[in-house]
C-alpha cells in the first residue's frame, strides 16, 4: 500500500494543490502542449462522446493569471475514429506538434500556432497504410518531427515530415507473431518497444533487420501474460528502459545488465518485499524530474530515478527503487493518463475515467 510521504520519508507538509474540471465526454488521454510563453499554457485532450459515438481532439487554454483557474476550449480536430495514442513535442521551428493515432489505424500530425495554439495544418496517414487494425502507440522524437508507431499486428513504422508531406518506412513486420503495445524514443536513432509477456525490444536504425536487443519476461514465474502499457527513457540515461504494465508492475531494464529486471512495484512484491504502488493495470509511467531521490548518496548510473505512475484502480503515485511509494492521488475510478509539464515539473495534468480532468501543483 502506498504511503503519503515526502521524498525524505516524513509526512507531507503540504499536499498537492488540486483543481478539478468536470467534462461532458470520456477522456482517453491528456497532454501538455509545449509551453509557448511564460504566460500562456495549453493542454491537449483526446475525447470520446459515447452518446453520439464521436471522437475529437481539443486544445484547451489554461489561464493561471485569473483568480479562478479555468480550462477553455481553443480549437478542435475531428479524427476518423477514436484516438488510441496521443503525444506532443516541439519541432525545430518551435511549432508545437501533436501526434494522434487512432483505433482504425490512421495517424495524424497536427501543427499548432506558436502564439495562440490554434491548429494551422495537418498531415495524415490513412487507415491500413501503417497497421492492420489499431495503432497501439505513437511517440514523437524530441525536437524533431519523426514518429515511431507500433501495433498488435507486429508492425513497427517510422513516419517523418518532409517538404511534400509525410514519408513512411516500415522498420519491421512480424506478421502478427509478435505484438507491440508501447514505444519510446531513446535517441535520434534508437527507440524501445514493449508488448505481451512483459517483453521489451531495443531498436537501432543504424542496424536494420530487427531489434538489436530483446528482453523476455520469463522472470515473472508463470505470469508472463502481462502486458507493457507504457515506456519511458530518461534523456541522461538512455541505457535504462522504464516500463509499466499489468498487475501493478513497474520495472526497469538496464541494457548493460540484461539478465534480470529491476522491479520497482508489483510482481514479486510478496516474496521480495518490494512495496507495491497499485494492484491493477499501470496505464502510464514517466520519469519524475521534480521528486528528489530518497537516497541522494547513491545516485549512481545503476540506480533507477524516481518515476510517476497512474493506474486502473485510481492511483497516481511516485515510485522509486527500494522505497515506499508516495501516493499523490487515490480516486474511486481509473486514472487513465497523466502528463508532467516539462517547463514546470511541479505541475501535472491527469484524466479520470469519470469524465474529469485534474491539474496538480506539487509543493
């Protein structure tokens, strides 16, 4: 069970400040848009109206200067089907980029205005050109306009913005023998993928033909049916891949020592006395650059930095190697996505299953 504590192990002096914004539609995912100025902040929401069976993507403005914090819709995009994965980045021209994939298999790259975040242009890849079925995950290269897409069909694709539109290249196709559910860039030429059985793969574009390294989840002692839902890679430690998935599992795979995972939460918690942050699906995991490590004297390259997870059983928590989890939120419904503001890492945005958004500011 997660505890409410600071990173030094003492009781929280000041809990996070929480602002809640009820919505009229189901929220599939939320992301901060890269900050355009010191005064303007925007969030991207992928929404689904179950009454009309209509998906949408909306950019909302956040006005931190007003007495009452508000989220105000600025612009809307209508995808052909429900959004399956959502990411944001900033292009070399400093224009915010939104990458949205769908359950029908299409991919949409939206470019926002650098002043008011209105949508200026869109490039799309139609359904069935990239994947057979849904796009499980899309990730955008930091500071660039290139995406990696993966699917349960076993395909791995790279999609880049060119002067004439989009260029698509298939990196790998397992013909359905291997399914991929998560992806994350590690460097301009490397990325990681994850899938069933808590498996992870490492890809290097300089070495075509398949993954250059693979990790199989045979460490779970019979529970290899688990799925990796989310991957993160710290920019200063690209050799370590952080993963979250089924059964409350959060683990790290260090490419330098590939035999066993470093378990932060979940599987093995009973036998190995590892604190568990939650007991259900970990929908998202991200490294947390705001929380300081509890073991400042042992910040070596082999120690896993603090991370944040959100889960199906309504937990938003900080997890760290060999430490009790720090619970930020405990909701009666699933927290299906969250994002940390890169410019202000004390600020987070998350979405609840019960059609609501919360913005947290940590002390």
